[in-house]
C-alpha cells in the first residue's frame, strides 16, 4: 500500500507544472525572483533565445583583456576574478543588485501589476501599470520572457 501511495505521489509531482502557464503568471514569477535577487530563478523565466544572447555577452566579458575586465568589474561592483568565471545565474544576480536603484532600475517597475496583456498565438505582450512593455514567447506549454528584460 505504501508503495502505491509513493508511486502516486511521484507521478503527481512529475506532472506538476514546471513553469508559468500564462503571461501573468510569468510576470509575477519573474517579479518574485527579481525581488529575491535570485539569478537562477530569473533564468527559469527567460526564453531560450534570451539565454543564448546572455551567454554570448558573458563569453564576451570573459574574453576581455585585464584592463577592460578591471574597469567593468568596478562598474558591476565585483572583482575581475569573478568576471573571468562568470555564469549566467551570477550575471543575472549582479544585474539585479546593480539595478535596485538608479536610472535603469527594473525592481520598481516590477512592483506594479500587469495592466494589459495581448496574446497572439505563441507570442504575448505585457504592459504593466508603470507603462513598461515586456515581450513573451511560449516555449512548449510555458511562457518565457524574450529579450529586453535586463
């Protein structure tokens, strides 16, 4: 009997959603991940194309000469050594820590509610109450943010 219950729990948890099933759900999930400064969680809300573009940026950063690496490290409030071994989750976490304040801050904009969501097939546009427009794409059953979030 225990084995049947255990197998049932495994099957049920294996079928549970592993991503946002609506653009609004994606927005609130991204907001929560950003507020927590959790780069790894933010990644789960980004499209494959966005992740590939960010990986390209990270590769460019890693290939900088020492002088440029040191200058960028100063701007990003980290060390050149951290940039040499930068991963996407750490890059996103650094971006979030930099963007909590200042002219490009994303956090204040994410604290508003979605005002308008337009869905057309596998693409969506979400505009929040602050007037920030975000593009989403459907990958399988899940909605992911397309470029321009960070």
